[in-house]
C-alpha cells in the first residue's frame, strides 16, 4: 500500500534530486575548447529534462494524492514477503563481493545452496528437500566450473583454490 | 561467372560432410551461448576463433558465421521461457514471448520465434548476396548527422513505449541515459561521473546491465511471492511449429517490414540488433489494428522482433565484407577471423577471394536452415526448463549470469554492477516504472551523443544537419512520433476524467 500511495511522490522527489545532481556535476566538467558542445552538454540536457519531468510528476502526484490514496487503500495491504527479498539481496551482495577473493567454487557452493533455501517455500524445506538442493548445488557448481574452465577456456576466479 | 552460379558452386563446397558437421556444431554452440543469459554471440565467436586456425580460410569463416547465426537466434529461448534475454538482440522478444509462455503457449512462442528468425535471416542473406556492393555504397552515404537522426528517432520510441503514463516512462528512460553517460566521454575522452573509480572509466557493460535489470531483479521480485507456494506453468502441446497456415500468412506483411528494418539497421555500423528488434517491435505495435494485445502475449510481437534481429546479421555482414567495417562486437571478431586467415575484408575481397565470399553467402543460408532444424528439434527439451521449480531455477541462472558477467571482461566490477542494476530493476517494479525505456535509453544514449558530437565536429552547427535529407527524414519522423504520442496521451487523460 505504501508504494501505491506514496510511490509517485517518492519517484518525483528522487528524480528531482537526481536531475539537480546531474546538472551540478555537469557544471564541474570541463568545457570543450575545440567545438561548441563539450562533455558537459549531454549531462546538462539530460539533467534539465529529468528536473522538468520530475516536477511534472510531483505536481500530478500531489494533485491526485487523495484519489491515489483511495485506490491504494482499496487495493488492500501489501502482502510481499520482504524478508525473503532482503535475504536474497544480502546473499547476492555477499556473493559478488567474495567471488574474487574466495574463488568461484567455494563462494558459489555457499551462495547457491543458501539462495535456494531462502527462496524455497516453507513446505519445500524438509531434510529430504535440503539434501536434494545440496546435491544440485554441488553437481551444478562443478559442472559449470569444468565446462567454463576446460570447455570454454574461460578462467573463473580461483581464489584460494587453483585448479 | 554470375552470382547465382558462384553461389551454387560455393553451396556444393559448403555442403561437404566435414564442413556441414562443423557448421552444425558451430550453430549448436552459438545457440547454447545465445540462450544462456550472460553469455553472448561475440563471446562464442571469440571462443571459436582460435579453433579455426587450422582450418582453411573458407571453412574457418563458415564456422564463425555458424556460431554468429546460432548466437543471435539462441537469445529467444531464454527470453521466452525465463523473461531474460539471452542476448541484447532479444530484449523485445520478452515482451510477448514471456506472457505467452505464462499462458501455457511456450511451444507456440518458440515455434513462432524460430520460424521467423529463420525467415529474417534468409531475407537478409538474399539481400546480402545480391545487393551487398550497392547497399555498402548507400551505407557510406550515411554521415554522423544521419546516424544521429536514427538514434534520436529510436529514442523517441520511449514515448511510444510509455503510452499510458508518459511522464513516468520518460523518467524511467532518463535514468538509463544517466548510466550511459558514465565513463569516458565520446570524442574528447573526458572522464564523466566515474568518481575516481578506474573501472568506471570504461562505462557500464551492456550485458551486465541486462543481466541486472532482468535476472537479478527477477530473483528479488520472485522472492516477494515465492513463499506462497509453487505455481506450475502448463505447457500446451502443439503440432508442427504451433501456428496455422492462415496465421503464418497473416504475419507475413509484418515480417517483411521487420526484416527490412533489421537489414537496414544492420547495414549501418554501430547501431545493432538490439535497436532493430526494439524498433521493429514498436513499429509493429503502432501499425497493428490491435496494439492493446502487444505485451500481453501477441505472437506478432515475436514475429517483428525475431525477424528484425536476425535480419540484422545479413545487414551487418554488408559493411564488414564490402568495406571492412565491423558494425558491432561480433562482426569485429569476424574481422579478426579474416585477418587470422590472411584475408583482407573490403572491396578487394570480392575480386581476390570471391570463393570465400560466396562460401560465406552460401554458409549463411545453410546455417539459417541448420538453426531452424536444431532449434525445432530441441523445442521439447527447451520447455523442460519450465518444469524446474523457480526457487531452484532462478539461483542457477544467477550463477550463470555472474559467470557470464565476469567472462565479458575478466573483471569483478562487472559482476558487482549486476547487483546495482538488479536493485534498480526491483525498485522500478515497486514504483511501477517500466524497465524497457531504461534499457532502450541505456543502449542508444551513448551512440546518440557520439554521433551528435561527431556531426557537430564536421558540420559545425546543428542547423547544418538539416542540409542532409536522410537526417531530415528521420528527424521529421521522430517529431511526428513525439507529437502523435503526446496527442494520444492527452486524449487518453481526458477520456479517463
């Protein structure tokens, strides 16, 4: 309900700030000495368009706020499972950051297993299911590693391993 | 010897058992690379390049052509089944392909995609065979202002794609343009928005952006509801390719239009299959008598995109073979292949190595046929993907995407940037902003600026661009598209009140 009710206002505010920041950063870029438009031209144009559009969206969102609120309330409460979303995001962030230092095999073994568990519906988390996920995890990770490393000759991050 | 007799002789050489087997392997490898999000046709060609060292020049080039054709076409498989374009060329295939798969029509969607990929390829190869030198002359007439006109016209498609809530659609696209600004500015190489991070000087990679927006965001979006239970997607069985003869003939005019767009865009170096697919899709939607069905699972959307992106292959080969100018990453790899085999692409290639050139023409057509047969044979195997529970499938895809992102430049920065784009994709979903304008603007933004600045370097003022008829035509169409979209938006807004 929050996103339906305040979504356009937040979007408008975000883009207004973004437009202003882009215009400011464009001002810091050097001007071209050889031609009329330099590296600052496009950012300036884009920033200005963003600012104008964001103000238009904000104006319309504030004007229609009551109508949008009524629609949001009629749509009912937000039933999204944000715990799973947050857990998935944290796992992905950790995975991409440990991929190089730890290496493809260990980091992917850990990530894949945990990510499947996080996404699995509650009734798919029995001991038998978890064993299946672990087998899929191991088989998939080694299959991908050997396919890429020795089949496609693509060197994946070795980390603490060197195969 | 006439073109037809040279083509016939080349076809006989290409159909020798060794050559045929190698081309089947090449097409299959291309399809695998194209269908896995994160792996691309250019990666497949790069991988195969050293393997062609020991082959004759003609055979080596035919294998590379096979990989290229398979790679571009393979993108439709993951686009339809997983809502993740395997290559940038099949972004627009997701718009109708995925809704069709969700309705149980995955096999029909794949059938439509495969057949019209084949027809698009054949159309462009016929054009390539008989009109290559003449079309290369036309391509040479395109100066930077004309290419800017095309890019500007393509950018106005955002307005069409955003119908219903134009302000939000345009804002969604603007963020794509902001990300396209990151890196060294065209022409003068000034570092822009890099914040002192060396890796950002090269800008964000197209492939990693797509992976983030589609694959990572899909994991986060699915995580919202996946706990409520597993939804099984039905797969309706079909006969043949899944569509009737009447449907086929109804789609032909749209397919010809899309193939012309694809070949036309392909001829112009630097614009590429992703733009042609998107342009053909929007054109098909605008010219349709039922535009409201586009995006809801209309096969005509797949016809337009797949015909156009495959027709781009033949188009892109024209400047490569005739002028020695590679239009995109894959054709740049192919140019490398020519050099490795001691051939110099350009006008003299037709004189000195006519056998190789006609061999490539024949290989293009035969590989398109191999692609049709291989993909059609494997349709039933492809749809098995839909039977894998989403909570298992999505993480597996993400790992492949991470590997693909890493393999693009062998740097971890690309893997990390998929998370940034994943979060953007998820927030777009939450705030009901369309992702297509973001992707379109990201893809075209950089080249728009480059052509504008190149044009201004040569023509000094923007006003001088209007002395070029090609620019005037595209600029006029772009202005008409903007005005028409504004008119429709105002009309719809008044009607809703």
